[in-house]
C-alpha cells in the first residue's frame, strides 16, 4: 500500500514570498491533516479535512495560510506571504476513519526555510 | 484544553524495558491517548492507542490509570533502533489534537 506522498521535500524562499505544498493521502482515507513542526517541538495541528470539508481550522493563521482539499483526495497548503517564523517542517497525514480519533499515517514532510 | 507534559529526554541500554510517562491533567471524557515514534527526517509513526486501563500490541504496552490524568508507554527489551523521539497525543473531543513536546530516547549498547 502506498503511503502519504508530499512534495516538494525541501523549499527555500525569501520572506514575503509565497509557497505551496502538496499532499496525496493514502487511497480511501477520508480524513486529512496538515501539521506544522518547528525544530525541537511536537507537531502543531493546522487544519483537518473530512473528505473535502474542513472540520477544524482553529489553529490555522488564516491571514497568511490557506488550505484546500479538492474532490476529497489531494490537498494543498499555501502560505502567502511567508514570514521568518514559518520556517518549519510541514507534515501531512491521513486516516481512514473519523477525524481526531483514528490512527494517522504521516508523509515525510516538506522542510521550509524562510530567509 | 488538554495539555500534555513529557520528559525531554531519557537514556537506557539495549535489552532493558523503557517506560515513558506523559501527564495530561485536563484530559476530556471523550479523548483518546495515542503514542507516536519519530525518526529524523521522517513523519511520526503510530505505536499504540488507548482510552483506559492497559493496551498491549506487538511492540509496546500502554498503561492508563483510572483517573486518566497520565499514561505510560512501555517498550520491552529496547534495541539501538528504538532511538527516536516519542510523542504523546491527546485528542478526540471537538476535533482537538494536542501533541506533547516529545521525549528523545537514546538507547546505548
């Protein structure tokens, strides 16, 4: 079974630029999560989708971050404009069952460096 | 909102049993407790999940006391390959998912 795919694996941008990350979850998984993991810290949940609907985005900085999950499969996370403090690894995860309670399967992450 | 607290780091030796405790005083009635393992440059990987009492699978055991304000991940007979960061996650109620800061476990030969 193929795992969660993410691209790109690495991205370096300058502050105030825009960036987008892509995630392809495990086939058939209804729930998709985006996390931000700053070096040395635990993952911080940004947004959860169930199919193509948002179930929680309370920790998403909506002035600069946006995410969508078209057709309930792939998802993109965008930052516009980026700040220095956005430097982190952005993790995508998916789970077959309901949000927040089911086992999450993670992708390798995208490491973002903002200069 | 639940907050989780875990030791920053732990050392042990190959063949020993390792216990990592997570404190979650404000856990909600509907919250589950889940533990994940993370290696450098990889996403976290599921280890075990429980709601109360004891859960055991092929790699670990999870002990949860009756008040559910803490949980202990037990790794039997660790090896060098168990060197990783271990995260406690509390979540389920109102879609909230609260991750601990992680415990860096170093296994020595």
